[in-house]
């Protein structure tokens, strides 16, 4: 089992910044990568950024250059630094863990709300 807890969401004006944290616990050795997803009302959940065990990162096009995913291995935390936020970035943000050998994200946090006002 893997437990994930997100924090750091909140309200920010357009152009502002937030840093989300995803604290992981449990069978951490089985995690291959961690992803940050978001879901806005009436929209499908989408993958925003991901980081692998070896530190490789990937981003969806709409956040490239504005968001940065990183890891603190000593404390088992994955961060999502979000800069130059836009109203369209507003959503509930979730972190999820992809286990070794799995084809999909297996464990999910409960999410943290990000609100961006124009």
C-alpha cells in the first residue's frame, strides 16, 4: 500500500504562484513514478506533470515553462511548483503513484483545491 497526501493548494490571483506538496508513505520502494493530475469542474482529469524514479520529468504542453515537478527523496515528498498561474489552471490537483510493472496509476491522494482569480 502507498499513501499520498497533497497540500499547498489555495487561492491566488492570476500571475501568482503556488507550490503543491505530495507526501508519500508506505511501500515507497515499489513506486516507479509520481504524477500530478488536475480536474476542473465538468472536465476530464488530466496529467499535468510526472517524475520518474530516476528523476526524468514530463509536462503537458499548457504548463511547460510555468510548472516544475521535483522530488525530495529524503522526506518522500514530490512538489509541483506552479508559477504564472492562469484562471484555466484552477482545479483540484491530485498526486498519484505508478507502481513498478503497472500500466496505470495505482494510488491517489484526495486532492487539493487550486483557485486562480482573474
